[in-house]
């Protein structure tokens, strides 16, 4: 798994990413998915991971979000204006059911509410409070909602708002 993550990261790091995504590009599907925005990886040693991804691969840290306790919840690294690596510090054997507790992929969508309505129309089971939860602006300035594929892999659907940390980090 580690080799696949490194290969994926290198693929984006040594290109400008435009072959994979375009700002303002028309969604290629009826759910409004515009591009793969980030890959989240669990790291057991944040300092070692930052050394590898920042110092060795050259990905700049653009922001981090801390828990209420002050510990680091996640660190965002920029690959290019549209693609990021999200580092999730913690024990790989964690059984924490929170969506950010483990590896996942994040897709940016044009309109999160419309994407959820389209998913629901296709038969994907959404809880009653899904649309309310998806309207909450998060600490990074985005709105998002987690779904899962048939194997339980986490998929984050995010809408990047103009004042989000991701949007402000664009060069």
C-alpha cells in the first residue's frame, strides 16, 4: 500500500496536475465530481512523514487543523493548486470510527448538495440528516460529506468554497 501511495504522490508531484484536473472543468459525470482533490494517509510518526513529504518530495505544508485538545488532527500538503496529500497522525491500528481516522480519497464536487441528491436518486442510502451535515462549513472552509464504497473504503465528497484554506492556498 505504501508503494502505491508514494507512486501516486510522485505522479502528481512531478507534473503540474493539469493532465488530471482543471479548475472550472465540466464534471465528467452526473454527480458533479470535478477531480480527485486529495489522498489521505495515516502516518504513525508525523515528524518523519513531514520530513519525507516536505523535505524529500518537496510538497509544501499549507495548513493543519488541531483537535480541541491541541493535538494535530490533519496536515495538508500541496501537490499543485488542485491536489493535496492529507496526513492523518495516529496509530495505524486505530479503531476510531470517525471518517478522518483512516485513509480515504477526496473528490471535489461542484455542488455538494446536488451531488448528494443525485446519489440518493441512484439508490445510495443516505441518513436523514445527511444534507444538514453536508451544509456545515468545516475548519478548513469547505463543506463535505463521507460516503463508503461496498468494501467500506472512505470517500470524501467536498465542495471547495471561495474562502476555504485550499482555495486561498492556490498560487
